[in-house]
């Protein structure tokens, strides 16, 4: 496979120092690198900026640019996109760690949504950083290789139903009910036929 792992995902931030404080003190990430230029190295465009990186345990990073002379929202979202769509999800070790993180974040004054169960695949909490980026902490809740394989096998059927309807009015064909994710193998065969 060409792509081995995520190196970094980069976003814009409102204030680099504020961002360093949040990601190191609130989330405990390693502030691993900072660099800056007056001109963008890849395009040559004049845009004074600082580029900061925060490393996670597996070596992957989340990075930010502070670009004080450029227009636009630091969150990078266009006004028509719901604020829950664009987000960065960090994996934590377990649901117990997730719940403790929620308590710790709330103790630091952050408003936290969740925990939210996503199809018995992951459990997540959500909150925002100082620049308005939505962040997710998530723990894997499915560790059964057979079930994980069934999720993988089901993914094309989920996409096919979405392409057919662009809503979930027929979700019972896949999941056996109008809400939730109860699987019915006979229903799965009907959708793929």
C-alpha cells in the first residue's frame, strides 16, 4: 500500500500560542515542531504564517497554520456546512479512558457532547478547540474480528442504499428497523440483490 499511515492533517488556527496551550495542556499532545515563512513554499504566495505540529503516540500529527493576514474563518468551514461535519477524531485507549477524559474536559470548563454510540463500532465525545474546530475523542467498541469483517462487507450495501435514496427512509432494508443498527441478514441480501 502506498499510504502507510497519517502523517498529519492541517487546519488553520486563530492564535498559535493559544493553540499550543490547548493541545498540550488540555489534550496532552507533544508540541513537536514549528516552522514559518513569509511566502508559502509550495506556491510562492505571500502569506506570513507559522505552522505548528502536535504529535500523538503513534507518530501521527495534527498541525495548524496561523495566517493573520489572510481572510477567512480560522475554523476553515464555509458558512453552509454544519459545524458537526468537519472534525478531527483522536482515538483513545478504551471507553473508560473516554469517560474519564469527558470528566477532565468538563472540569477544565469545556462543553462536551456525548458519549455517543456509533453503531457499536465506536463511542465518542465531542467538543471545540479555541479556533472553533470540532474535536472528537473516540474509543473502539467492536473488537470482534468477525463483526469487523461484517462491517467491511456491509459498507458497499450502505453506500448503495444511500446512492439510491439520499436519505434513510429505507434503512430498515439494511438495519432491520427505522432507527438504530439491528442487523437482519435477510434484509442485507434484499438490498444487495
